[in-house]
C-alpha cells in the first residue's frame, strides 16, 4: 500500500490540528465557527510548530494566548513546557477545551481580551496567538503598553503585517507602524495561506514577531496622540494635519524649518524622530 492509499487516522487518534479531528470536535460539541469572533482554526502542523518556535515557547516561559479556540496552538505551546494563560470569550468552547487541554499547564481565563488586566501578567511573558482579526489593532496596542510582555508572536491579516513592518515613505506606513517602532522592533516570520485554516478565511495571513524594548521608558500619552493625529491622513501634508488639531500655521512652519523638512512634506514620509522633534518644538511634550 502506498502512502497515498493509506487510510487517514481516525479522528480520535489523529493530531488535533488535522481537519478530520477538528471537524469531529466541532460536531461532537455542537459547535460552528463564529465569523464575528474571528474563529478560524489552524490545521497545519508545520505552521503551528513554526509559530511556537518563533514565539519562544519553551520550558518555564510564561505565555499568553488570546483566542485559543479548540486549543490547537495552545497544545503545541504547552507541550513544549511553557506555562500558558489563554483568554477566551466564547463560553461554548468550554467543554472542548476541557477535553483538548486536559493534563496540560494551561489556565483558561473566560472573558473579553479587551477587558483583561495585562499588567497582572508575570514579568517576561511572551504572547503567542492567532489573533481575532477584528480586534488585532487594539490588542497589539495593549500588548505594547503592558510592561510584563516582552514579545508578541502573532498571526494577523497579511495587510496588517505589511503595516506593522513598513517604514516612513513606504506604501503601508501609518500610525500602527509608528507605534510598533516606538515600543521596539518587528520581524516578518512567514506568510500563511488560506488553506491552513478551517474554515478558510477570506485573506492571506502573516506571522509577525514584535519585540518590546522594556529598557527604555514608554512614549508619553501626549506624544502618542500627536503622532496618531499627524498620521491620521497620512497622504496629506503634515502641516495640514497639524493645523487640523489646533496648531498655528506659523509655529508649524518654524518647527518644520528647524528640522529641515519641506513645508509640503506628506505625513507618511516623515521619520519618527522628526515627529518627536516636532512634538517638542510645538510644546506637546517637554
């Protein structure tokens, strides 16, 4: 019998990431993936292992996962010896997770990830997660601001990944790009095709690793608001954007000249250090 003719493993013994086992779990527990919660379950073992490896899942490491779903990625992380805290909003998944995570060092916290107290996490925590697409931006911002989180290895829409890794002057550069740079660095790990999920999403995904530099103070809230406003209409001139938030034209012109920037420079072309300099010259930050 050739490998192609060999019958597939039955669901009970198949790996948790196999499509047959995922479907069997869903059917047995009366579940259907909920699109509004961004539930797309990974069914590619190679990608699961790559995410866990890139995220630093190993013995003794504290890992936070958001949206464990059926526990497919959770098991991959926990079996490497990591201590996992998994945040899950969908209470319907409780029986399935009780089954798939039995005997593993995993604490499931039931509730909304946007309301979780990330400051309570142990120092040195690493986020490893297939993020719900509809709340990716707000979650990343929370990870960045949490002092105990040192890195986030996340599966996101490819478009979001392009925004995170873009620099000034590039097509996808914007506030999310600047925010990531303010807190640390971003590395593209790999792209993930639609067929790696069940059900398949409408878009290609990417795995990104964000590393946060906790040795330097976090940016002041006033600076963050200034940069967000400056990049809100990133293809418009920076001067117009700053006028829209109340800064006087004469002061803006003087600050731009001091930094060697053209009066008609577009917001998306301005380096982050120059935006910091503008914030100081305009009295936004000391």
